[in-house]
C-alpha cells in the first residue's frame, strides 16, 4: 500500500483529527484501537465506549477499522512492572512504558504486519533528522501540549516510520477541525488518569488482591516516629497522608526497604543523580562518550521545567551520572529523566532515575 498509514485511535479528539488530516493529505488511512484490559466492569465499559467512538469515526471517514487485542503483552510489560515497582519502593511511569513497549512497540509491529507503511498517533510531537543522521523528537507549536517527555524511548526505526500530524496545531484548532467534520469526539473531554486505574492507584492494588506490608516511618537520621500501612501508599515528595505529628511539615524523602524516610522540604532537593535503562535518540552512545561531560537540559517530570545540567556516562555501571546546575525538587526513583539539546531542545536521550 503506497502512502498508507495506520492511526492509533483512542476514541479521543486528537487521534480522530489525526485520521482526518492524514486522509486530507492523500494517505490511505486505517484506524486501530488497542484493547489493553477487559476484565472488570469498569474496564469493559471504558473499552466498549472507546471502541464505539472509534468505530463511528472510521465509518464516518470511510476507513478500515482494526481492533488489536494486546491484553497479554500489556499485562506483562505495563501492569506487572507497575505493581513490582511500587512493591520495590520506586514510583513507576506506566505511560512511558506503554509508549515504548505497546503503542510504539506491539501496535507498530501490527501496523507493519497489516501492510501499512507508516503508523500515526495524536501526540503533539515532531520528528526531524539531525546533521549526525539521527532522528529525534523536537518541540512543537503548542508548548502546553508538547509530549516529547513521554517519547524519549522511541528508536530510530520507529521514528523513521511514524507520523505526528498535530505537530503544528494548537488544541483549539484541533477541536475546530473535529467540529468541521462532525467527529463524534469533537466535544469529548480529555482523559488525564492512568488508563487502567479507576480513581486512585491504591484501589487498583486492592482490586488485584495485593496485601500491603506495614513498616516504620523514620527521619533521615534513623529515628522511628511512626508506622505506615504499606510503602505502596507513598511516593517521593509526598506530604499528605503521613499521619505523623512533628510540629513541622514533613515529606517523603525516600523509600528504603520497607521504611518510609521523611524529612524537611529542603531535604528533597538534589543536584546529582543517576539514570539507567537509557535510550539514545538524537545522540548515539559513542557521541556521548566523546562529548562527556555533555551539557543538556534535564527534565525529571512531565510538565516540570527542564534544568541545565551535564551528563557523564559511567561505563562500568552502564548508566549516566547527571549533575544539575541548580537544586531540583523530588527527583524520584522509577520516574524518567529526559535530556534535551540546549538550543533546539530536541531529545538527546532519556532513562529511568535510580
């Protein structure tokens, strides 16, 4: 199929409009919806509703619809690591894991197997080729919607065959296009929560039958000041829900074995940390080694402001040591740190904070 593209369609306005734009550009378009979980009534109702939106949209646009069942691989690559990370005292980022392993992994492979030349999504992102020959994610027009942080894990093969038609649009413009074409999702609200969690993630753990193990709440100097009902209830930087009385606000500084370590706000700030499981995007590993210490902008959470820092590769540990020019708040093990080039702000690399 020449100029054919499979659009990953969630049932929302962004992916629906993506399909419209690609059809206008002359692509032969198909729509695919990933079925990720279909066990509980909540999951079934949510999945059925999304499928209904996608089916109506593909019918309206007169394009093929593919329902791709990825429940088993989603369980293995997203759900199980999500649970294990919390049980190991780190805070996971399942959306990044899903992008790398599922959407731009399994679904991308399915698109190629179905004969599509490209895959497209409704991400507000942009891919460009660098002078070194590598492809990288660049910032987009609507910086309030820029989703680069979540896409650092995309490899060169995927970047060469992925389309992001929304890269030059603002959200309001996307809504207007959807209204123009009477798309079912034109007025549909955005979903902000983790897709497989109904409400609080702790409820998800309870629904899975996972038992939390009690432990101690300690200060950074080792003093026991209370007890907790499970480390899974906590994350670095958390203040509420500690149930301790010290006279001053206390925050979770780290989770160590089965203990919650708390301290004052200033103890949350860090200038150095390490990153593992690195994906190199705009820069190759050998380039990083030659350039080290490499200056970069470092982002440790989605929507957090990147800070200036330097990157040094530790060959013996296969990790990157990050040094920041200013103290940054709540550097959280399990979350991702993404490194951006300083002037054009494209993604150099990214990995998991240890």
